[in-house]
C-alpha cells in the first residue's frame, strides 16, 4: 500500500467510514477507492480522474486535499496536455487554395443547374394555378346542384306532411297498446341480471321476483366455504358450507339481500330452483360480497302500465 493510500485509509477509519459508506457519499465506485488506497492508479479511468478522485476522497475524510496533492505531487500522475503542432506556411497556403477551389466548384455546379431550377419552379406555379381554378369551378357546380335538390325535396315533403298527420294519432294509440302488451309479456318470468362485478364484490338485479323466494347454497365437491346471508339489514344465516345443500328462505317483502363468502370460487347458489352464478364474468376473487336487489312481478307490471298510460295520454 502506497504512503498516500495509507494516509487516506487511516483518515477513513478514523472517521468510522467503510468503503461502502465512502462509495455512497462520494459516488466513486468501490473498486476505484480500493485502487487509490493501494496506490494502483493505473486501475483508474485516466490521469485526470486520479487527482479528482484523490481530492474528493481527502475532502470526505476530513483531510486538506490541496495540501495532500502538493505533498504527493510526484507520486500522483499528472494529466498530459495534448500536443499542438503549428502548421507550416506551405500547409497554410495549400489549405487556402483547397478552400478556394471547393468554393469555385460549388458555385459552378449551382450555376449549371440554375436554368433547370427556374423552369421547374415556373411549371409548378402554372400547374398550381390551373388546379385552383378547377377546384373552384367544381365547388360552384356542386353548390348549384345541391340548391336545386333541396327545393325538390322541400316540395315533396310538404305534400306528404298533410297525409301523414291524419294517421299519426291512430298509429300512436296502436303503438301504445303494443308496448303495453310487450311490457306485460316481459314481466312474466323472473330474471337475474348482473349490474357490476369486481374481484371483491358483485351487484345483481332480480327482476319480476315472486313473493316467496328460496336461496340454496352449497360448496363444490369436497371443499368448504364460509358464508353469511343478510336480508333487510338482518343476518338470516351464517355458517360453513359443505357439499350438502343449505336452504335459506328470503323473508317476504325483502327488497335486497347480500351473500358474503370467504371462498367465492367454491360457493354454488340457486334461487327459486334456478342456478345463480356468483362470478358471471369470471373475474375471480375469493372473499366477495354479492348484493341482490329484488323487484317483484307486481311492481314491474305496475310500472309498465303507468308508462303505457302516460304514452297514450301524450299521444292523445
């Protein structure tokens, strides 16, 4: 280990720094710090970095870097300035002649192509003017055709308006009756519809639900699943499901209920004998809360009838 390296190492140890600490503070790679302490300056990127790294090392461990560099000036490599060779007079003259000749050749080439450039520019301008006139004439002709078409369509529309207005009231009444009939048919069967779903929750709408509803739960195969069922803010059942079905009666008048499960992938459900998929979009998730909003068939029929009546009154 060199004398300057030993001095730097001793100062580092007195400060209580490890090489890793010094690397973190100075941002100098650890292998370069080791090379400095060992006096192996050839391992550093260059002579300039030797003095720069030694100075930063010394300042960090509390030494006077300028005094240290002066003390070991003969030991630390000196960056060598690049040698500059003054060109001779003949070389200066040759370079001047070369620049002049290149300038003359460039001007001669430009002069030779100048007539061609002018002709091409004139042709481009003429073509552009002709194209502009052609586009203007086409737009004017199109405007005239559109105006004549608008006048024809306007006259035909006015003649049809009187005949169509006489039949509009009867058509409105017929349409209202069809809508009422269609609404009545659509409310005959219960339907479960998913409204939103994530890995932790899902929301369903159970439309046209009957008055009495039964929910059946069980775990798939030999696995188990903890489940709690809440209706109207009151927990009506909770426990660990096995493969055997667990029947749960939803209280009459319930407008919504929730199913909380700790193993959604293995929880199977039926409502009123119909399979109820707790993960219809296959988003996955184990711990999950399923909320079911219920609307009865009577409520749906009443809403459809009110809508039909309002439509009929508006048509009249």
